[in-house]
């Protein structure tokens, strides 16, 4: 049952469609308060900001604002003053809630602010105040949600005129910083070198801003997670390039399970990169659309799906040719009816490519005709160096963010982990390993992992892979113990002889043992089918769960989708709530494989 006076806290770093999300909720009849709006409505706050602006000519915002912007607020006001007004705004909102009758109510805002003058990120949130006012007013925070977007979109939103990272202002600021520290020379530099320097400064400015945005997002996530923990609320990271109906269910339904979809990304993208890089036409494989449909299909079952491709930044493409700059490969195609709105186009700032791809971000200026070929090559190489460094920063954030998604989900849906391969992708394996670490810790949440495989993917597994599995010493030892427990009526000598002969494969029908007791041989012939069937089952269980079922079997489900069957037929809602393992589909699969000719030949060779 939902709490009668429940709150949802909605945070986001700047440039991540917070205002759009709030307006969407209002359109759907949900009461939304915005902390920054409330802060800017305080008369004393407005007057203090106006006085500060009149005395200063620095910063990206030049004119006194009739309605103050948060860019101006963070630039002109001291940190402690901002914190004081944030606390006042929060108290004013809480007082207004006494007359509200429709819950949950959403309170939106930023958990992290940025001061350009001090080059400082800070949080205005007083968690003690939040806890006391919520308790005193008999409220409860059910969810803390953080909205995020690709750093490329954030960049184009926040580098517009009068925004907090106005490009012209940031470029001038970086040049001043470098000159003050004797990193670059002054106007005495020869003209041809000065032109290269100006172009390179633009490049550095782009990456400087982008790196700040990565830091902002990381700080926002870390701070919001702490707030959720202190308030005893569920924590969710929601990328705005996901469906509106999924977001609305997340806000409205406290009990709806949150499921993180883990699936191959790079492996699927690699199917189009070659054609794209060569300038040819390309289309995503069918599995791409299939994965994009999952959130909508599972929402009908009351499941909230979080898609990893709501953020898609790790698509940096650096060609080997010296005369070509680095760029971004195509973004994972969008779902439909999104919370996200594309960044506005403006004439007074550089815009590379179009949303959501931004192929040329961040790139050298397109107007390089005044430069000789050698100067252009120098700029391209410098761009690639910056791009490689930026790549490592994205990789670091990707791991941390995906771990947050895994840690705070009710279940992990591993979807088509063996697509186009006989092994799980590196990204999926990392997420599963993190689940194991979280799951086995004393304070970790007990969530479930549901492996959904297509029969077409499983059929790529063959007898040779089974034999490799049996030949592994670690697998042999586990199989020996397992078979001894499973078939307690079969002597150890029979099991040993069976495994020894199986490890030979079909290459030889010659008995392995010397002077084998006739009784052992007779028992082996009688029971070899039972033994092989169990070995196949254990191999499938290990292979199709990335070996996770060995130690976490009670929290593992494996479902197999056969041709013509929809994922809706699996009833994943019941799988999430299940206690104990569900490997029934593998039992059936083992029986089917045992009847195939390859496995019959293997059985005959034992």
C-alpha cells in the first residue's frame, strides 16, 4: 500500500531536461515543486542577487536579470548564501504541502551546483534539514530519481549564450588561465603558429567543458545516492532518452520493480561501423529494434525497465589515417516517445552534427581552409590525443554508473547475452561480476538475475564446446563431485571412466581404462546416457549463466525464447518474485540436445 503522504525527489545535473521532465509530470496531473523556482521567488534573494550583479561585470551573464537565472545565482552569490536560500526554499515548499491532497508529490532540483567564479562544485542540500522536516510533517520519500543525459547533449545545451558554460566566455577564461601560468605565449607568436594556437584553444575549450560536465554528473549521482540512503528511499538513475510512460510509472508506482537490462552493445554496433566509416548507408540489425521494444513490452507486466543505452557515450571512433580527425560513431537508435528533448540550435555557438548523433563532437573547427596541410595534420593529431584522454574518462564513469544501475535494481535482465557469439560480452560480464560482489556482501540487496536466451543463439553451441568444457580440470573436478551426488547408486569408478572417455570426444572409441572390471563396463554402458544428459545440463547451466548458477543458484532464472514466442509469454514479473532457482527450460533443452545426431555420436563413442 502506498504511503498517503509520499514524496519523490527528482534531481538532475544541469543540461539534462529536468524542466521538461517536470512539465511532463504536471501535464499528467502530478503536483511538482521546483526548489530553484521557489528560491528565485524569495524577495530578499532577488534583491541580494540584483545588488551583486550591479557591482560586477564578470561572468557569462552580463545583464541584470528581471527573473534571476541559476547561472547568475551561482556566479554572483557566495556558497553559504546559496545554501541558506536553498534551505528557505525547501521549508517554504514543505509548508505548502500541508494543503495538498494528491500524492505522490514531486520536488525537483539540483543536488549539485557549480560556481564558475570559484571553479567549484558544491551541494546546497542540508540532509539533516530534509530528514527533520519530512519526519515532522509525517511525509515519506519513496524514491530519489536522478535524470541524466549524454554528455554531448549536455554540452550543446550549456554552451549557449548566457548559459553557465557559454563557449565564448569559457574560451577566453581558458586562454587567460594558460597565459597566466605561462603555458602559451602572447601575441609575439608568429602568425602561422598563432592560427594553429587559436584552433587548438577552441579544441581544448570543448574538452575542458565536457570534462566539467562529466564531473558534474558524477557528483550529482554520488550526492543523490547519499540522500536516498539517509532518507531510506529507493534510488534510481533514469536516462532521459527513455520512454515517458516508463518514467511516469517510476514516479507514480512505489512498488513497481525496477529491472536493469544488460545486453551486448558494442557487439551489435560493430555490425554497422564498417559501412558507416566508409561513408556508406547502414541499418541496425533487427536485434536493435527488439531491445528497444523491451521497456514498452514489459511495462504491460508492471515492470520498469532501465535501458543502458539511455546513455550512449562510448562510441568514439579514431581512424588510423593521419588526415582524418576523430569523431563519434552512430548513437544507439532512440526508443519512441521520450522524456528527452534535443538541444536547441543557435547561431551564436558551434554546433557539430545533429542530435542525437553529434558525429563531429568535439572536433576541430570546420573552417580550416586557411591552414596548410601540415598545420591541419597537427590539429588532427592533437584532437585524437584529446579524444583518447576523454575516452578513458568516459570509461571510468561508465563502470561506476552501470554499477549504480545494477546495485539499485530489483532484478537484472540479461537479454541475448550470446548474440552473435558463443560467449558473453565483456560489458555484460562486468555487470554480472558486480552483481555478485553486491549480492554476496552482508549489506547488499538480494536481487535476481534473469537470463533470457534465444534458441537461435543457443544452437550455436556445439559438441566441441562441450568437450572443451569437460577437458578443463576445474570443470572435471566439479562434474566428478556433482555426478557422485546426483547418481549416488553409481560407483565412483564408473563416473571416473565415463569422464575419462568423454574427454576423448569422438576421436577414439578405444576404452580409456586398462583391465576394466566387466561390472564397471556394464554399469557404464547402462548409465552413460543418464550421465551425459547431466553433463550437458551442467554445461548449459554454467555457460548460459556465465557460471553464476554455481554459487547463486537460488537467485538465478534461465528462460529460453523459441521462434514465434514473445517475451511477454515468459511472465517475468513472477520470475522477479520467485524464491529459488528456475532452470526448467534448461532441463528441457538438455533432453532435446541429447537426441541430436552430434550428441548421439558422442554417446556411441563412450
